[in-house]
C-alpha cells in the first residue's frame, strides 16, 4: 500500500543515515519513547500520513512511529525544507517518502496527495496543508480518520479557523500548544536557527546591526533574544499592545514597521500573518537591507510587490537574491522568503525537536488509545504528557529538581493559612 | 460610616503627599482613568473595603476610586509594608486608613476588621486575608457584596482553593491573571524591587554572587533575570519540570535546594509555598549566607526552624537579623522573612503598579456594571480591559505600534490559503 | 599632632561601628592585609593624610593603615559623600576625622587643610583635591612627602596634567590604573551603585526607560551594562571614536548628546569632563527628564546653566530637585549633580572596595619600602601587587584556577614552534 | 617575479569573485582606503609577501594593496582555512596565490617559501609562520625588508619572544594591538564565528549546553559572551587571576579545567597556549563531549594524547571526528582541532575584518613612509590610525558622535579646577 518513494537521489542514503544518527544523539527523550514503542507497539497496524519538514530529526520521529507499529508515508511540509540525503535514507529504510528540495508547488501538492494515498487513520501535519487538502480534495478519506496532530502556530490558527467555520471533521491535537513545544521549539529553536540560517546565507556580523523583528510572540521572543545575544540592536514591530509593551520593557526599540523600515539592516518576520513587510516599506529601506522570513509561509514579506518594484533581480550567492529597485537601492531577499532556518541552515536543532517530536509521538499514541472518544475539534496536549516530556528531558540532561513535600502540597490547596 | 483612621503619626502627612505626587508622575494610565472616573462616577455611592500594601502607589489608586464616587476604607495587607507617611496623607485627605508599619498580627487583623466595618459592597484584596476574614468571621456581610478583586498569585491560589471547597460566596476577579499585571508587575516589578530591597538592606555587590532563586514562575523569572543583569551567578530551584527546563535553557544552573543550599551566597524565595528553605538547608549553608523572601507570606523560609537551630540572634543593621548557629556559622535573615521589596525598599515601582492598579480600577468598574450578573467564582480579567491598559501605557510612553490591515485580519481567519 | 576630629555627631558612633563591621564582612582581602600589617608594621610611625569618601569601607582601610603602624588623619573627598555615623565611629576609635555630610565648599577645604596639618609623609587622595591643595597652599610640606596614591580616573587625569606642567613634586601611584581597581570598581562598582542611587532617590522602574549614558569608559561600560541588565533601553554619548564604536557593537544606540537629549528619560554622566549635559540639551528635554551624575565632580551637568534657565526650583523629595523651565517642562536633578551613588546610596559595595583599598594599602606599603627611590611622577601599580590582590580575592570567594605547566610556560616564551 | 599561483581549481574563480564582492559590501572602510590608495599609490613598486587566511575578506585587502601600487604574493596562514574559490579568483585577477584547503604541512611551508620568493620588502603575517621562516630559512632576504605587520595575538607573542631573544631583525607592527582590531575582531569576530563554526559542524542547540571556554582574553570574552547570548551555561578556565576574577564578576562559573572537564558538553580553547585540554581531561569527560579550538594553532587541545587514548576513530560527518575511548565513551573533535571558525564556517565576518584590514593597509603605508626610520622591534599601531579607522567605521554605519568643546578640552588638561 505505501507508494514508492519520490526523492531526489537514492545515492545520498548513506550520508543521510549518518546525519540521522547524529541528530539522534541529541534526541534522548524520543529515543526512550522509541524503545518503549518497540516493546508495546501502541500504533500497531495504524496507517499514518505525515506532512513534515523532511529533516534528520523528522527521520528519528518516523523511525519511532514505525517502531510503534505504524505504517507511515511521509511528505514534505515546505518545498524548500527537504534534506535530500535524509529523504534518501528514509526511503532506503522502507519508509515511503515524497519530498524533493526545491520542488515546485505542483510537485509539492502531488506529494501530499501521494501521502494521502495510504488512506491514513492518523495525520501528522506542519502548517495544515495536508489537513486542508484532505478536507477539500480527498473527503472520501475522512471516515477512516481517527485523529491528527499539528506542529505549528500557523497550522493551529488555520485549524481553529476551520473549526470556527464548522469545517473540521476530526479531532486534532495542537502539539504546538504543549509547553514543552512552544516554550522551547518556538523560542530557542526558532531563535537560534533563524540567526543561523541568515549567518550561513550572508556571513554578516550581528554585533551592531539594526535587526527588525516583526512579531513578538514566542518565535519573535526567541529571535529578538538571540539577536541581542549576538550584539545586535533590536527593533520590534507588533500589532498586539500587550506584546509590544513587553518588548518595550525588555529594553527593545518598538515602532511601526514603516518607521523601522527606514533604519533596519536586517528584517526578520515571524508573525504568522501576510505582507508584514510590504511595498511602502521597501520604498524607504536603506540600500543593502536584508530580508528574511522565519514564519511558516512565504507570505510574510510581500514578494510579489517586491518583484514588481524591482528594476532587476539576480542571485548573488546561494539563498541570496538581490533586487535592484528603480532608484538603484538594492535589497536582498534570503531563501525566497521561505523559512530561512530550513532553507539556508538545518532547521531547528535536534535537541529541541526532541521535545516537539516526543509530544508528537505521545500525542499520536493518545489519539490511538482514545479512538472514537474524541469529537471533531482542536485539542490541547494533555498536561501529564507535557510534564512527562519535560521530566524525561531534565533526566537526560542530568538535572534533578525538587518535589513538593506533603506539607507543601497541602499548603497549596489550603486557603485558611494567612498572615 | 468610615471609621476614623488608625495610623502611626498624622504629622507625616505632608511628606506622604509629596511621595504620593511623585509616584503619580509614573502612573499616567491610572491618571487617565481617574480623570474619566471623576466625570462618569462609575462607583458612585459604592462602599469598598481595600486590603492593600499602603504605599504611595496604592494612594493613587485610592484617590482614583474616590474620584469614581466610592466610599473607601483601606487597611494594610502586610504588617511590615505600610509607608506611614502615606497612611497619614491618606487619612488627612479623608480616606479612612488602618495600617501601621511593624504592627503585630493582632493589630493587623484588627485593622482588617475595621475595614470590613464599612460593610463593603466591593472588596479589594492582596493575598486574600480580607476575603478569608470576611468568609469566616464576618459572614453577615456577605449578602451585600457585589464582588471583589484579588491582586496576587498567592491570593488567587487561595481563592481557587476556596472555590474548589465550595466556600467562595461571591465573584472575584483575578487581577493577577491579567497579562498587563503578571507579565509586568510580577516579572519586572518584583524582579527589580526584590534586588533593590536586598541592596538597601545589605549593600552587597551582586556581581559574582551566587544567588539561589526558589521558584521560576513569573516572579522568579524576573528575579533571576535581574540578578543576572547585575552580574550574579544564578541558581534556580523548582518543582515543576517545565519551568525547571526553561531555567536550564535560559542558561541558569538548576538543582535541588539541598544542593543549592551548600553553595549559595544569597537565597530568594518566590514560590507561593511554605518552607522552601528549611532546616536541612540551614544545616549546610555557607557562613554568611543571606536569606530573603519576596513571596507574599513569610512562610517560604522556615523561620521557626531557624529560630530553633540558632544559638543566638541579633539585629546587626536595619532589616538584617544575624542568626548564629550552633557550629558558629552565621546566616542573615532580611526583613524577618517578609516581602523584602516592601520591607526594605519601596515596593514595586509606580510605573508597574500603574498597570496593576489600572486593572484594579477597571475591574471594580466592571463588577459594578455587571452587578448581579456574575455567579460566585474566580474570574479572569476581560481581555479588552487588558489590551486597553496596554494601549494606554504605550501611548503614555510615546510608543506607537502597527495595526492589522483588513487583508491581514482576513488572512488570520482564513484556513484556505496554504503553501 | 592629629587634630581633634570635626564630625557631625559623636552619638552616631555605635551605629557607625556596626556598619563598618558589616562592610568588613565583604572585605576579606583587606582583612588579610590588615592581619599581616598588624604583625609586620610596614607603616610604623609614618604620617598619612587621607582624603577619601568617608564611608564604612574607607573606615576599614583606615583601620588597616593604623594596624600597619601609621598615624592617620582623614578628611572627606566630596561634600556630600560622608557617612556621618562612620565619621563618628572613626573619631571614637581615635582616628582623627574631618568630614560632615553636606558641608559647604569652605568647610570642605578647611577639612583638607586640617588633614594636611598632620604634616603627612604619605598622601591618599580621591580626586586630587588634597594633592593640589598641598602643591598650591601648603608647599612647605612638600619636602617631607615620601609619596602618595590616587584613587580615581579624574584624579589621575589631574595628576598627569600637573606632571605635564612640571608641577608635580613627588611620586604618586595611580591606584585607579590597577586592573583590580578599574576593571572592577569603575565597572561593577560604579555600575551597580549608580543605578542604586538613582533607584533610592526616585524609585523609577528601569525596564523600558530610555537611559542616556554619557561616557563609555570603564564607568560608562558598567552603567550601561547594568541599565540594560535592568531592562532599560540604553543610549550612549561619546567623544572617542573607538569607544563609540564599541558601544555600537555592544548593541547600544549611539548618538550625539543633542539628539539623545530629546528622547532620554534618565541622563547619567560618567565622563570626567565638564558640561557634558548643557543648556542646549536642557532646552529640548522631555518633561520629567531625570539628571544624575556619577563622575567625580559636579561639573558634568551644567548646573549653573540649568539654574539660569529655570523659572523656579524646589526639592520634591530627598535628593530630587525639580527645575521648572520657562515653558513649563520640569527636569529633575538628583543629589545636586554630585556622585549619585554616594549622595543617595552607600557608594560602591564593600566587595569591590575590598580590592581598591587592598591596592591602596599595598601601594602605600610599596611607597614606604621604596622611600627615596622614586622620582616625582605618576606611577602604575606594580603588576605583582595587582595579580596578588586578584588571587587573594579569588581565594576568598572559594574559586580555584589553573596554573601554567612548565611545558605551557615554555611554549609561551618560544617562537620556534609554529604550524 | 611573482610566482605562478598554486591553487586547487581555477574553475572556481567566478564563484570566488562573487563571494569577494559580497564581503566587500561589508568593508566600507577598506573601500575608502582602497580608493585613496588608487589615487596616491603609497605602496608603488613595493614587494609584499602576505601570509594570511585566504578568505573573501583577505581578497579585499589584497586588492587594496594592489591598488596602492604593491606587487603581492599571498600564501595561506593555516592549512585548513583557505577558501579555494577565493584563491582561484585572486589568481585569475593576477594576484599570485599559494594556498589549498586541506594542504599538508609540507605543502603549507612550501607555499610560504613560494611567497618569500618575491623577495619581499614588506611582510604581512598571521601567526608569524612567515616571519619565523624568513628569520631561519631565508635570512638572505632580511636586508631588503622594510618592515612587516602581524595580525594575531599568537603571532605577537612569538614576535615578542623573538625580540626578547634578540632574534628579530626588522620592525613589525602589532596590528593585533590596535584597539580597532582586538576590541572588535578578537571579541565580536571570534565570538560569533567560533559559535558559527561549531553550529555548522554539529547543529547543536546552545540553550542549556554547558560550554567550557578556556582562556578569558579578548577572544575568550567574545566566545563566552556569545555562548551566553545563545542561552548556554558558560564555564571559564583561566590561569591569570585578574581575568579569572573578571569572569567570576561577569557571572560565569570559573574552575580549573580538570573540574570543568567532568561537566562540560562543549569545550572551546582560545588561550594561545598548548595542551590546555589534555589527557587527564579526556579521561573524565562525559560521553558525547565536543571539542573545538579557536586559538591560532592546533596545539591547544592535546590531539596526540587523544589519538593515543582512543580505541578507534572515525569521521561521522564533515569536520566531526569521533574518538571512542577505551571505556566506550565517545568524544568529538571538530575540524581536527584547527581554528573552527575557518575550518567549518567562513571565518570572521567581513564587517569586523574591515577594521582589522584597514589597520593592515594603513600600517603597511606607515611602514613604507617611515622606511629606514624604525629600528628592529615590535611596534604598536599609531593611535591616530586607530582613531581614524574607528571614525571611518562609525561614518559608514551612519553614526555620529560628539566632539569636545574647547572648554572641555581645556578642562581635561587642567588640574587647578577641583571641588
């Protein structure tokens, strides 16, 4: 039943295996889960369609699900994020994989369709492209679905919009809303890897650079923190008053994008919304400004507007496109405006994906166990799973913590004891 | 009906007025609300019993409530936190005030009873001592109550415990859970003022000090951040795995208290629980260790155990008690284990109380407007109030932010647009 | 020969003794030196005139010099910095002390003259007022002088100017130039205590405040670092290109004072130069701006210009003078523009003065030992003394470090070993 | 006279040219100098042998020297640091280049000899391999030498050792000692690029990692600062007490390497000395420890000892060698212990090399102008050059700063004005 894989080059498998093993070193929590899954087979015989960035970390998740007894097809969740050697290694290991780095949008959706051909009972998604395809083009598959998981902020926003429209037809766990996901993956993962992607693409010195961060959610917190940690002068643009105020009190400059546009050296978007940097902004940018996106979709920078404004365009080095505007100013768009950490670097470090994917594996186990008991809708991660992931991670780091004494437990549940 | 005030010294009123005016400079949001209240009188004729730290910031809230038309009695929410000059100024301005710095526990509760003598319709609390007194000793007053507000983490924990016991008899708004409260007051307010209190009491150099922070909630985040910001080496002790892991990834040392006890120079508790630093810890501390609490109640450090272990005790300077243990080691307890920022410094800076108290004023207005419509229970702050407070604060700081375009609004509510 | 003391109130002696003992807790290096001096008496019979901030830390130095056998007279080095209780305690202990907090300039210089009446053989200075008085008004004392020490950047600048003019008549050790002095005292000491002074005077929230730091020398580094550490948005004004560039690359905003003047909430001067904030700046400041100086002399803010521009002036709370300008804007000058850490707080923490004063004590011992061997001029601290102070401090903190192996020693002195 | 180039592959020239142009974007100061050199030809007809890391930034320096009229031969200063595409581009542009990434030590020294074949009048060195070769194997060339420059801490240490031995035969300017070099290149350049190299080699998450930094000089400051900025827990090992104390007061853990060895996840050496991490340390490291060097030579980690202790060794991914010790623990050596920022990343960012190489160019101009006037020895950069480089850099960043007023100038040179 699994389709044959559609990958770039099977010869890359050996390299991919090494990189998968290397990532595995930093994924001790997932490894523990994998060992248990191997014994308990909680996903025995279940068909899974997974739409994820095909990276060395994802490969470790795929092996874990397979260890749990699942039949799995994997497709990419972004046309630029596939690591072709990893895809080759997965295919060689018998995990049907459909993803090629740099594939066009047509191929991208063809691969999603191939993944759906497995007639999934569980779905794993990152950005909700697979789930929306399933709900619009492959509705015949819906009756078989037990449930699914969603990895990202963007995807959860889409799923909630679907649920609000009454269009969501099965239960989905918002893995993104697990504390052990968003507090770490979105903040430390996106923070580090976004800067890493920009550094690899440009080799700029961060110290003293004026870095404009659009969005001060958890991803934006991480990007701003790491940019400051590298010596940058950070400017935050936001639409939500509470977050903007938090940025002010964290010592950042806060201003509307149209003001920031005039002074920024580097612009990074992490909002989950579209056209956050737009024509009016390009019009006033300094010569040499660098534009990068680390939000899920490549809509945050208004690339069509930039294309229209540009007198000419050329690729000056890998992942760096130079747009020369009518007045001679040049701006540099990185990675075609796609997730820069996956386009120009290796995505989130394995250590942080360890927790995100531990949540994925345990979320899927939870769905399988609760088959038929959950109505259609968006669900939070059960907090016991969340705490358990954190505890396993601490153990793997050799960190021990306190536990409440009975006296302390009681105190917390008592209201009589006052001043 | 308002009782005559019980304060330390009426002659301090002039000094108190100056300090209230000085605090008012940094409370522009509350000032705007006060000006509106003056016109609209949303609290006209309503009787309020408020149990709060009697500080220059609280005085600005009291004036705001009075401007709104309320009749108000104020008592202290901690025996050590009253600013006697402020109390005198309030009394002189006709706001019945019952609070004396350093009062004993008997007087403390007598003052709460005096506040309740107003037969309140609204209650304002900070730690829930007034609410619990009302529910246990003055139940005859319950029928008149419209609702109340609670300022602190500790108080909200107590109220939720009461609600879980089915003992809570009227609606209470958890002001603490407003983002414009806990993200700012608990973090930046407690962070700065806790260090300030310890500095004023001891004049220690923070750079290079080993500072043990017990609790990595919002207050703990703030204390750890500011201690690091002053050059300290910070150790975090926690019981919750997710928070402990967050502390690890923030670069702090994380370990059980019994390990931290051996190496810390300064210990700061902000957990909301009791006996976080206890006999086993005192037994292994370094000579010269300093102990301070910034949690609501003075139970976080096990002072009775310390008293018992000590061969002798003396006050070496204001707010610094030296305990000499049997083996000759000395440990220093600051401010008798009470909130060190209020005991030895001036509490939270006015700029942060501006938001907390704006929430208080608007929460009370909300309760008055919704009189009779809310069942007994603990309520969150309505998010519009929260956003509004943030927006007013940003304006007062001269910060302008972006707003969503219609296109962006639409994008956020749409799930069809994918890769 | 020591003059009778001239202090504010002998009754404060008991309080002063306690504070001196408390400071002594944090001065383990000076204590070790004191114990050795007690045995070896390296300053036996030598007369010392010391012009220093009369604080609890200075008292520990005074006792150390006395333990070493010296006869000592102490006067204040700033009219506002004397701690009257410490002065009383020193007087009670038989150390002739001439200093009263808030003394006028006439009394200030009278006290310097009293100190010189001891006919000093060694001088200890902080700002070079005693040395310049000696060289201009008491030249008859010069023949007896063995040498002297100078504590501050400002004083060393003045001494070098004297030497360049051929006016300096005896050897002076620039204690300020010891690494264990300026790297710690100027940076961590001034950084922490400057913010502390401003906090005590104003109780402002630092988070989100726009803090303008004039001067990015070691003191400026410290102030900027700590202001950022408290959440402020820091702007640096400088005249030296290398330092300004360092500030840029440290992520700070850098601009001329006349631009900073328009946006700053708090201004802090640490330049060693005069009129760094001047009439043109006051003219454009925001209403409510706060001005503080932490440089040695009260000339960094052009107070005469401010007085002239002000329509009115009043003291709104201790250490806070409100100047109302012609157009109604108010600016607040703290501590009359004198060293704010000494005026409104307790000066540098003892832990950092421990090293500065260890250098003082060892510098004086060095001068006594090398009597007659040093020509007039400004000398650096011998680096062995510097390293020794650092090593003693590390030991007192329980920190152990590596030492070079013979192989490593040899490698460093060899040029033959290459790629 | 220039030898034909010895490079890897001439076909890489086009790629190299693009990268050189890209680096040039961030080197505005060098560009200004290049434009002036083009007009003034201060190096007309002078032969230069330059031993430098052959990177895109170095290529910009080479073009500047050529613009100044010099005849130039370039060889690599480290066997692993050459960017082969840049070497090809230089060769294609007629600059004789002798460097191949991964060359063995024999080829490395053969290339140095080839560079010396130009019979240089000026030398440019990075680590002093060319200068020591010249002084030992090619002494016949010494009479023609006008002078030279040295880029690194390591090289300056070697030159000073030569001078102390009386072996240095011509004047050398320690470019490393220019403030606009070491304060920026060593700190921000090495700091950022060292982490970058390790990230590219390993893709580890820095947040929460225990990072041991050996050496707290300027490079160590930078590495520690950036590691903390990425969320790591930083441990510093040092031999100099003052630096160790500075690390303590900067809030880092400080301990001997043998203690750090037990707990570190990542070890980074930046000491300039040999065998800083040695057999006794490997013996106690955690399984999975990562070892990287960013000091000039590959001697800081005792690789021969590691080779001897290892039961087996294999390359697990590019730049990552896995050593399996007798007891099964694995440690990972990155980039064969050579400068990790050049081995696995692109070396220092162009923005910082801009200043270092501006100093190089101006230092060489200074030597040419002062031909015959300087005795053999190691010279500091003239401070006017240093200030000028800083000022040009600030201008290029659009930053303007204050200048002293005549009154302020006078104040600084006057000692009469006191309290």
